[in-house]
């Protein structure tokens, strides 16, 4: 039978071990809390915010067979947040039967777009290049390219990424300026990106514009939603995960949010346990001095 004195000694030893825990043990738990949800999704429930709902609705309410321009302006460093959006946008448009015209103002975005398109095409093998989708490729010039497209898209992009003459492609028939597009979506990793599309294109040519951006950039663009310059906004990995939820197609963003949420819980538990151990030992030491 353990008396109160022995129990106090045992608890003190446990608290001392917790307070002086090897940080490598904490690192192992953090690594596991990230890896396990990525491999075995938890599918944690979360609400969908209005900007994401508006983004989804903007596409869902398009007339069938609409031609949508998707400008994918990001690089591998922002890929974890933006690549899932890229895939989800392509998926929703193809599912509805819309036509996708994609382009890039970042040279690093071209291969990422090709990868995203090839991944989505696995679910839509009947889609044909030049008829249902086209990649105009990368064009240097930033804002100059945007404004030039308002005058003539075929002259701005005379050939596509594969070297085909744009004016000969069935999907580009009748597409000359922004007026011939139903919607413009921008997946933005920085400059040039959503801000430039709003200032140079939306305000000048009054095209409907939606945006997917990194979490750190999202607060800058919320006023554009309130002013009506953006029809919707996906902010970071959480925005992408909410979008996947609306599409009923969980992907890498949903898994990423699972890993992020579980790892945050584990970090909180270690902080809580460490503080409990610290203050309990501090209180115990005061009693011994008395």
C-alpha cells in the first residue's frame, strides 16, 4: 500500500521527468502527428467560409459550356497551398463541361499546370486538347501581357505551350478579348498575381474574377470581395480544403489540414503538460522551504 508520502515522491519524480523531457521525444511525436494524418486521413469536420462558398458558386452558376481563363501564377515554394486549388478548379470546370483556357505569368507555373491538368484528366479521359482545354503557356511581360490580352488574346499568345497556332484551335474560336470569356480565375503566389489582375484587368475590362492565393496574402484581398471586384477567394490551404469539401472530393489540402490540426493539438498538449509540471514543482519547492 502506497502512503501519501510515497505518492508525493512518485508524483514529484514524474513531474521532474516531464519537465526535463528530451526534446527528441517531442520531435518524434510532432513528426508522427503530421505523418499519420497524411497517410491515413482523419477527415476532421470544418465549416466553409463565405469567400470560398462564393468562389464555388461563381463557377457553379456559369452557363453550361462556358469558356474560363485560369491564370496559374505560382511556383514550387507555394505549391502545397496552391496546387490543390489548381486541381480543384480544373476538376469543377471539367465536371460541369466547361472549357478551360490556362496561361501563366510565372515561368515556374507551366510545368505545375501541366502536372495538375494531367492529374485531373485521369478522371476525364474523354477531354481533348484544343477542344475542351488548352494551355497558352508562359508569357513574359507581367501587367503588359494582361492589358494586351484585353485588346487581342490571339495576338498576345500567337502559339500555345505545344507550339500550335492559337487561332486554329477549336476552343479558341470566337475568343478574342476578355469579353469572350465568361470568367477569369487566378491562382496567385505573389507578384504578378491577383492584385495586378484586379487593377489592370477587372477594373478596366470588368471581367468577373475569382482568386486562390496563399494564406499570408488573403487578408490583402478580402476588401476586393466586399467591393465586388472579386467573386470569391480561396485563402491558403484551409481555403483549398474548404473548396474540396464543397466539391465532395477530399484531396491533398484536406489531408494537409488534418495534419496541421492534429500537430497543433499535440503541440498544445506538450505546452500544457510542461506548464503543469513546472508550476506543480514550483509549488512543491515552496512547501519544502516552509
